[in-house]
C-alpha cells in the first residue's frame, strides 16, 4: 500500500518553524526599538533619543534665560510648556529656591536630587585646580567623556508624576561668572508630551511587525485554506457519486498525504461502482433470454391448460412479466450509467422533449399541465432527457395522481435551464429527500409491489440528468406536494 507516502516536512514542523521565526523577528525589532529609543542606561527612560530631546530643549531654554532677566523667566518657560501641550512643565531652581515656572511643592525625592532636603542648598564643591599634566612617572590616562548635562529621573506617587532634574548654568548679562541652576521637568505621564517617550516609533514598529507577521503567515494560511477547500469540494462531489474528481497531492506534508488518499479512494470507488453497474447490466442481459423463453413456454402452457390450471399459469405469467420489467429497468440503469462518458450533448428544445414525455406517460384521467417559457434551449441528449422526464411523470402519477394535476414548467435562470415537475401529493419526509435518488431505495420499507416499483425509477432519472451534465433535486411544496427540479446548462444562442 502506497496510499500514505512519508512526507519529509510535516505540517506541524512548518507551523512551529514559522512561529519561531516570527517570534525571533518580533524580538529583534523590539530590541532595536528599545535600544534606539531608550538605550540600556541606569535611567533608561533618559537614554538615547529621550536624552537628546531633553538636552536640546534644555539648551534652548538656558540660551533664552541667558538673555532674559529673572522676572522674564516665567514667560519663557510658559512658552516651552505650551510647545508640549502643557503635558510637560518646566521649572527653574537656583540657590535652593524656585526662580521660574508654576509654584510646585516638590516631593522629598526631588528635593534630595536637587540637594535641598529641607530647603537650604548643599554646599557646592569647587572643582580642583587644573593641572599642567600628570604627575611624573604616571602614564596619561584618557578620561571617558562625560554627559554634558547630568540628569536624573524620579517617579513619585500621590499624585503619580515623573520628574527630570537637569543641571546647567545661566550667565546673566553684566555678570562674570555663570550661576548654577537646575531645570526640573514635571509631567503626569511617562510620555511627557513626547519629550520623555515618543509613541510614534512604537506605533510604526508595531504596524510594521503586524504587517511582517501577516506576510509571513499569509502564504501558509492561504495554502492550507486552498487545500482544505479543494478537498471539501472533492468529497462533496464524491458523495454525489462523481468519482472522476481529483485533488492536488503535490504538497509535501499531511495535507498532501490526505489529498493522495482522497485520490486513491476516488479511483477505488470508481472501480467498485463501475464494476457493480457492469455486473447489474450483465446479470440483466443474461436474464433476458431465459425470461423470454419462460414467457413463451407459459403462453403455450396457457393454451393447453384446463380451466383450473389456467389460473395458475396466468399467475406465473404475471410474475414473469414483473421480472421482465425489473430486468428492463436494470438494463436501462446500467446502460445509462456506463454510457454517460460517451454521451454527446447538443441543443435541445425543452418544449419538444416535455411534449414527448407527456405523450408517453399520460394515461388514465390524471391531467398534466405544461408551462414552458419560449426559447428554452438546453444542452442535453434528447432521449436521456425524455427518459428522465418520463420517469418523473410516472412517479408523480403513481404516488400523487389522485391528488390533483401534475404540472411541468421550464424557465431560464441565467446560463441554466430549470425544468420542474410538481404534484399535489403527500410529499416525502425531509430526512429522506436526499436518498430517494439512490438505486433500489424506496420510502416504503416493506417493498410491497402495490406501493410502487423496485426503486430504480428516480435512480435512472439522476443517472440520465448527470449524463447530460446537469443536476436533479427534490423538495416538498407548501402546503402539500413534491417538486423535482432538473438543472441543465443553457444552449448558447446562435
């Protein structure tokens, strides 16, 4: 058995590999963004991008404060507050007192960073005197570059606020020495109006990550969906008896193995069903000759039998006639099924086919009404379509002839022709509607001859219609009755 060939790349391995690759790419993108946005310093929110933004803003503020008198500092700070939508407020402290900005009661943590635990400033340390060079005998060791503006960040609660303390100096006009100051940036959120934390790069990298993930998973998802859809359609066609359907089995995973199994199943079913139909045809053909001889012998015996024996001979002849009818139906069913591939379709006038079927089947007093739309041309084989309509009419007359007229209608539906046969009988149970076209299936489980035939009439209808490239289905009418609808392709207009 080679129906389940080994697949070198199973589906779960593909999914796990793509998942790992997706996680790795997202992690790399996140790491690059964090490094670019924050860095990995001790006060990580003030590293890299945020650090540069704060330095640039503080340089601008200190540059303007240099040219302004202390009484004008509030105006400068308010202008910078407005540039960040007042989500970041700037304060200036010098000599242990606030020199600019809105009056704020600083939390102890911020006062500690300012060197003002209780109010008085910490003593400033004078820088050591410059040296002409290193002491003799010691090598010159380069010092690492220092942050031009030392800063630190503090988060306080009740209310929750973020504080950034930046050291600087202001050289006011007519002064020889710069005055040390501390710029304090206060914000109620970590973003600080975009000064501390810029949300835009996160949105861009998030959207890019989603797009990258979609592009990464889309081919796999589309491939799986395409294969499953194809197999769903194929199994639905197999359920309808169309065993010539095939699916793509070139995938190198479990779906490819499943497709291969479906193709093998279809081939196997086609062989079994074809063999069954040929067997039925052969049996029916072989029974024709003995049945014909039996009926001839019964006819001769009936002529020579006496009065009492003649009744028994008549009963035997009746049974032989039923057997002959059964054999004829088997022959018709098997010939139609086996010859479907050789049927040549051509444009057929639906009105003519319906008229011929009505002429053949109209017997007794059951009226048959027809309503055929003008110009209905269907692609079909005339004799097969006539036989299908004749069997539908015969079935309607048998089961619902006494309930009212039989109606045959034909209409155009886009590129298709719909032919319906309606009766006013009791209909059929909803659960049985999909089974009534199966060979030898009958609604009456007792299979009494008085309640119908052998269950091949509607099976012949389905075989004839499918040989013409169409479909047939039944539904119950409201309030009562059964409707059988044949759907065929419309013939192209000349």
